[in-house]
C-alpha cells in the first residue's frame, strides 16, 4: 500500500518541483487599481501606522505621528511592472492589486474572501445542483471569522485587514488547510490572464473532516455508530412518525418494537404520545429568514439546514440537506455529525414551543436563537434568528449581549 501511495504522489511531486523552479506570481499581486487612487491633497488620510506603507498600487508614503495626528508624504512612485507592497516598490505586485471574481468549487457553505477580510461568500446550490456564489460584507469595523461563519472579529480603530490566512501562491498545486478552520483548504492553480499567475481556489472537506495537504485528501474522523432497530432510540414510548407511537423494549440485547397508538387528526405523535400540539417535525410551516444573514439548522429535521443570503437588501432563503447518514451541526455549519443507524435524528436543536413568545438560544450555538410565535389558532412555530458579531442571546431579556 505504501509503495502504491508513493507511486501516486511521485508524479505530483515532480510536477511541483518543476513548477517551483519557474517564477510564478500569486494572483493577489498582479493587476492594479483595486486600491483607491491616491488623493494627493490628503496623503495623511492613508496612514495606518508610523513608517513606510502603500497608499495605492503605485505610491509608497512615509507616515509620521506628530502632535497626536498622522502626517504623510509621498516617498516613492512605482513604475510598471513594479507595484507598491509593504511600503516599497517591488517586482512581485501587491496583495490588493487584482480584480478576480470568486468562484465556488465543489462543496456548498460559507467561505472567506482570499483578499478582503471583511468580505465572505455563500456557495449555495441552485435548482440544477450548481453552486452559485453570493458575496456579502461585514458591518463596518468587523471582519469575517472562517471558524464561526460570523463577522465577530473586530478591526482595531484605524487599521486595515490583518495578514491573510492564505499564504502566497508560489507554485501550482500548492495546497493547505486554513489555520482558523482546517476543514477549508486552498489550492493554488494557474489562471489564464494574466499569464504565470496563480489563484488560491477555496473548497471544503465534507462532514467536518480536516484537510491533509500531504496527500491532498481528507483525514477521516472516527465516528461512533449505534446498533439500534429501525425506529427505537431508547427503551419506552416514542414516535415512529407523525401518527404512530411505538413501544420499544430491549430483548436479549436487541430492541423490539410494537405499535402502541395511532394518532388521529388533529393529533400528532410527540415524545411517544398523541397530543393536540403538533410535533415540530410534523408542521407544514415553511422556513422563513428573519433579520440576520447566515446559515441555520432546520427546526424540525436535523439533516436539513437553511441559507439566508442577502439579495438587493432582502434575505433570500435556500434550503439544503446533508448527505445520507449525516446531520447538520449549527456550531461548525457542516454536516459532520452521523445519524443513528436507523437514519433518524438523535437530537432536536430547538425546544418544543409551549407558549407564545417563548425564546432562547440554541445550546449548540448560543448566537442562534428561537422565538415561538403563532402560525394558526392551535400551533406555535420556532422562528430562528441570530445575534450579530458573535454575541450570545439572552432569553430572559430577549436581547443579544
């Protein structure tokens, strides 16, 4: 087996070595004009810290802190093909000097932008199963966290984005996991225009697996599996579907089940009993986005989840579903938890609604919260929303803190 793996990786390593001997450039260091053009009447306005820095792709400025304020002056003007990078004119063009549209790859979800820390991307499947990119941006003063998928990191006053977690691309097939979230990884591949330029395409491992850049593969996480019968999750009464209560017993180490009760309309089965209050998994209420964009679990089915993506100032809803055998994790935003052997959900993320205005955070992710509101004369529905900037929800005060 080790010999086969070696033979498989050898051609790739040879290709990598060949490409490293050539001069390749990261796409983020190529074209100009992503910086705003220098306003020469207010050079000091571009100062972020004392010392040399770039005001735009062509201009290095020297900033001094005098009497409590920055004073800046033009230090050098770069002549093509050089551009300004970290306060000096260099042959390898600057990080923010290329316009390149983000492209989704193979796995849906949310991704950071390779250049701008305040920008992030939704890769959501359309009706044809193709991933469509929707770009979004954090509120002013915050930047995106690839681990939590929230804009919960605060920019220091007067500072720009911290260094990108995606290293410079120096050779084709360069690849690695993001430090903040090792389920997301980059692969540097050539783009046609401009020539000899590499772009770090982002993708993700399914099921919360971690990326291994040595083998260009996912490291499998060991998962526990149960040995339950088709519907039984524990001994006693429980629901097999919306109309059927079953009694489960353990006989000689195995579950056996029998139908205990059939529920007639308007009753549905909930926690093993027929009740007039509908089971959350039996409601026909369509999911509705509320006020904050992002990804949300389904209130009724653990293997479904929802995107709330901004579009022309309105949150647009997309529903998605985990692959067979897995269910959604609202903390990681991946389908990285495994269903029971009978394909049923082992958890209910949202508590049962028993009164109107009942509200609280989700245990798995306290930034997401539910509020129970009437949808008809007899039924309450737990509408989901989220606190901005990674704040936690307080169900006692109905507020984010």
